[in-house]
C-alpha cells in the first residue's frame, strides 16, 4: 500500500479527514450534514452566496434534513460553508454534487460539473479523493474529470483518487434518506474504489456496493431512472387507452398489483418532474448516438411523458365543453405545482407546463400550493394564491389537481367545485363523485 493511500485511509478511519461538498442543494446539503453528524469537519462550497449565508447561520432550507440536527452541526463547527474554492486546499475528500440539466436542444449540459472540477483542480493536492455524485452520461468521470485533474501534474491512483458514486435522493421519502440508502461506487482503479467506499462506509448505514469502474456506476444510475421513466410512460399510455375505452385505469392498476410477482405498480399523471427522471434518459440517448445506436424505447417513453401536459389540457377542455364553456376565458384553478406530493420542489414539474398550455389557450389560470407560494419558470415569476378559500373553488370553472398533497381537504374541494379534473387519483376516497373526472 502506498504511503499516500495509507495516510488518507488513516485520516478517514480516525475522522481527521476534512470533507468538502461542492453544491449545497437537495443532494449536497443532506450529504454534508451526514458527514458532519458522523464527526468529520465538513466544508460546503456553493457559488450562491444566499445558500452559504443560510448554512453558516444554521438555517436549514432542505426538507429532508432535521432542523435541530442541522443547527447543532453548524454551531458545533463541524459544518460550514463558503463560496471561496481556495479552501479546497484544506480538504482531503471532495464530493461534487452540482446540477446536470439539459440544454435547449435536450442535450447534456455538464458545464456545472466541468466548472466545479476546474475549481477543485486549482487546489488539488496529493492525498485527496474526488468523488462525482452528479448524474451524468457514462464516461464523464474518466473522460472529463480525470484529464482536468491530471493537468495539474498529479496522477490519478498515484497522487489522488477519483470515483463516481451516483446520488440517490428521493425528496419527501419518509423511509429512505441519505443516511440509509445504499451507495454504489466505482473508482478509477481498485485503490480509488477502496478509498471512496471506505469514506462512505464510515458515514452511511445503507451499505456500499462496489462496481468495477466509474462507467458502470454512471450507467447504473441512468438505468435506475430510465426504468422509472419507461414504466411511467407505460402507465400514462395505459391511461390514455383506458380513457378512450371508458375504463378506470386506477382500478386496473390496483387489480394488477395484487399479483405477488412479475408486476410493480407505476401510476399515470400530468407528466414527469424532478431533478432526474425527466432528464436522465436523454443523457443515455445522447451517449448512445456516439455508438451509432438509436434508443427507440427510451425516446418513445420520453415522448409520451412529455406530451402529458398537453393531454391534460385537452381533457380539461372536454370537461368544460360538457358545460358549454370555452377554454378561452375559462377560470381554471390548478392545485399543486410541486413535482410530487408533500414537498416544495418544483424542478421540471409538469404542472408548470400544464399552466403554460392553459394560458396559451386563453384560460384565466390561478394556482395554489401550500408548499410553493411562487415559482420561477422560463424567467418569469408566478405567484399563487395565499390560501385556498371556498369562494376561490366556487369561482373556478374547473379545478385541476396536478399534485396530490396530503394536506388538501378533498371533501371540501369536491363540495365547493363545479368540475374537477383529478390527474393523480387524489380524490379516491371522496364518496360524492358526480363532478370528478379522472385522468
């Protein structure tokens, strides 16, 4: 064992290693908190000064983190934040947890990963391990990060270690958090894998699964989310077919999931949202073209899911037509703009596209979400209603439920509304259903 590796493993074992987390969002801040809770001095890096100030003041802004725990690790000095990447020189391990969006051509935008890696490279020193957690296409770690880091003159697996460990964050999940979710790790060479795996095993309780390379770990993450994308696409297509046949798709799914093997229930909705599932299949499809392969199934499911907001508006229009009301000028109330229930995250939320399409059709659209008083979409800030009143429900020609928040009083919504289009089966327990239309 080399002296560099031994010294780093010793620091990890006795928790004298300093950990850096680049990107303090839904992935980075919970991870930083877990490292700090475990006894590691942790420094968070973010270009947004607002986030840095909030962290240093002990103010938590991520729902999955316990406020008191967060405040405690900050006040104890175990967790701090900065926008000055010069402090990378003080860390022994750094995890990069920055966004990987798509550009306007639906192609991977890895500028945040590249920029963060360059910032790390400026202060890279012997005895460090660098771990990329941002979801990306296979090859990113070895083809993008490693050349940038080695341009410093330091050699991977000799002077520093490099690995990929895909983030697994499910906002609002009551059972699985960063702490108890298994981690997959693939390093550049066995030494990198060992160092990165040892670091995470000292912090997380979900276990660590080692794979042979960063590319395997990168592809594994894309498989996870493409699996969900495709199955949700199937559920959405079934919803369209069932509607035309006059069959309740929700009842169909409930019946199918009684089978104890060979079936996992996925549900339709107004489209896909979140930081991964709507985007990751495009990363895989983009990379596959480099190998002269067209990902037909993946792209078809993407087309189905992307088309759901338009389908929702078309169905809402048909509901209004039954009452001889045109969509142009109709008063439409959208309930919920978060991409999933009971969270304040609206990244890639299909509700935003539903609202856009309603407005394009001339509807007078308002929204209410108890978790999201306003949102920014395509450069425009949209402000919602401050509270959901009976008068607001009664005034709407149609209420569209886009997010099934548990705090909504669905019986009251049913009683006060003229027409309801429920895209989530949120009102399944409401007995009076004469004004409810299901997706």
